[in-house]
């Protein structure tokens, strides 16, 4: 039996399979929004449906925390295109948001 766990740590959600990290979904919080910027699953776990599990749980946690979702990450955007359960808490990606992200990451 496979043990799958999703944990929020600092600026990302991690998905763990049988006690080993298998992927992550990175985000940045801003003004009541959780902006998802990047999702990846390790090569050894691709094709197992883990990105769907990771994204679904990350989005549910963001909503439970009172955040609105902004899907900059293509994987999160694709998930939202197939699952309309988060439509009422999703904000569009704007040029202003992208400019803010660019400035934020330049400062690192």
C-alpha cells in the first residue's frame, strides 16, 4: 500500500510518497491571494497522478485558509480547467500580478 501525504512548508506544498518527497507546488501569498507559481513531480513518480492529488489538496488548503487562488503555474491552470469546484475562489492572472512576481523574485 502506498502512503501519500501532502504538507505545507513555508512557500510550498510537498507531496510525500512512502516517506520520501515526490514533488512540490510553490506559491506566494499576496493580499488575500495564494499565487501558485510552479508545480513539479519527480521523474520517478511521473504518470502516477500525484500532481492531481498535490494540486487538489493545495487548493483546498488555500481556500480553507481564506485565500483566493491565482493559477500562474500551467499545471494548476490545467487542473482548474478540468475541475470547476474552485471557480468561485479563483482570480485571473493579470499583468500586474506577473509584474509583482517578477519584482519579488528579482529581490531574492
